């Protein structure tokens, strides 16, 4: 079964501390993975995709096929990073469907 | 225009009412989606339209009826809803070749009383 697991419902860090939001997936083929972010009172938006290996707002995520993980990392958290973060997997057999994890709420304290 | 626009932003309706949610995009995206989202939960896929044809219906109750009149417009018709249907309804679109790279609207906050 295709599944995305985000084990932490809430992650609280202080400003300037490193942050890692965990994402594990189960998938039989070659996965396409994404991180979406939802800031308070703003629309859900794509943060990054594993295919592009980009860094957006200082965040990076590396696909680890051996550990079936796609953790989101940032070396120095900022208060404006506080948001809900969703890891998502493109469905293997239903084109157009994203399988979302349950989300992690990141709170960055001053 | 690089946004997905949803109207209305807020809607309160009774259980016997009929209402419609509207979504519009002018980016030439040929895939459009309806999602339902409860507070601090992930969005749940309801429907997917591809080239104006319904391609995915996630076993949504018939009191929700989608419609795609043209490539820029997506509607969600609501009838005889229940209080548990209260949620944020999100529309999204994507290029056919970049499915899963979704662009979301800001949503319609629906309250059923």
C-alpha cells in the first residue's frame, strides 16, 4: 500500500536552531515526493520536490530510498517558518492523486 | 494571472439549501481538483478533472456534485449537506505534464447549520 507517515504532529524549536521534519513513505516503484506548506491564513503551496533537488527558503529534502524517507531540513529556523508542513507522494496508479501525510505543525519560538 | 481564484471565501448554508462553489484559473492548466480540508488535517481529495472530464471521484457522497463547464472553470454544487460537511474546500490546478505540482486556491470556508 502507498502511504506517507509524518510521525510528529507538533515540532517546536527555538529560532536559530536546526529543524528536521520527518517523512517516511511506502511505495513499490520509484517515488515522486513533495513537501507542501500552509502558513497561517494562507493557501497551501508547494515548497519543494525531490526531483528538482532545490532549496527553497533555506529548506532542503533528500530522498533516501534505503530508509524510504524524505525528511525536510533547515539549518537555522526562523519564526516565519512556523506553519503546517505536509509531505506528499504521487500515487502510482491514480494519475492526479497525491497521498498526503498527516502533517507536522512547526512552531519556531523567539 | 498566476492564481487559482475561489469564490465565495465564506459560506454558511442550511441543510436544505442548494449552493455552489466556484473555482477559476487562467494558466492553461488542464487538470483541476477539489479537496476538502478539516482544521490541522491534510487535504482529502474529492474529485479530479482532466481535460474537462471527470477522471477521479473518491467515492464522494452525491450531495456533492462537481462540474467543469470549460477548461478554466470548476464548480462544486452542494445540496442537502450535513453539519459534518463543514470544512475548508480547496480547489487546485496543475499542468497535465506536471501532475502533483498543484497550485491551490485560498479555499471556501463552508459552515453547514
